[in-house]
């Protein structure tokens, strides 16, 4: 029997867009009931070093705030970083970014942190642009398009399959 693997999805969301994206990735990763992959979806405030150490792969999901990851996701990384350094080398990761206009700043910040942890990217950052540009639109609850959610779901499904097959 194949040992069970764990995919950890850590997210933060203020206006629900990133949560929808993370949930879609979780749904995709959990789609096969016979998969040897257990999926854990945790809000960044609930995740820490023990969850990182207990996982075989990671999806980090964040809104882009001022061209960076959210403060709550940054707090997760700050609380976990040194405790897991050199204990997760080579493990796979992917990132999801819910952005108003660009998203590349947040994606680069996750990439830099993942590089420090010596994680291996398994996909390009999946950035969903909401085009929210006014204070009202930025603060308003988001509705992520079905197409974008399908891309998130597909990423989660492929990631779980890759873990199950030992591809990463």
C-alpha cells in the first residue's frame, strides 16, 4: 500500500476571492476519493511549522496587497520559517494569487520565501486578476469567475495526482 501523502493549502483572504481559489484547489486535490493524498486547507492564522513539517507539498494562496503577499500569510511564513528551514528541502509547492491589477509582486515574494525553504515549484503562479482599482472595489466581496476557479481546481487535482504518483 502506498503511504498517505499530505497536501497543505495555506491561504488568507479578506474579501473572499483568495478563499474561493484555495477552496477550488482543495476540491480538485480531493476529487479522487481513492487518492492516497490527504488535503488540509488551513487559514494562515491556523497554520504553523508543525503543519508545514507534516505535509509533503504546499499550495500558498494570498491576495496581493500593495504588490506583496497579505500580512496574515507573511505572519504564517514568519512564524514557520526558521523552524522548518532545512527540513522541507525539495518538497513541491504552487501558489495562487488574487490580484486587483497585477499579482506578480506577491508571486515573486512567495517564490523568494520558497527558494529559501528550497522548495521546488511545480507550476507557474496562478494569478487571477479581479481588476479592482477603487477603494470600494478593492474592499468589496469578490466573486471569482468559473473559468478561474476551474484553473485553480485543475491545479489542485494535478498537484495531488503528482504527489500520489511520486512525480514530485
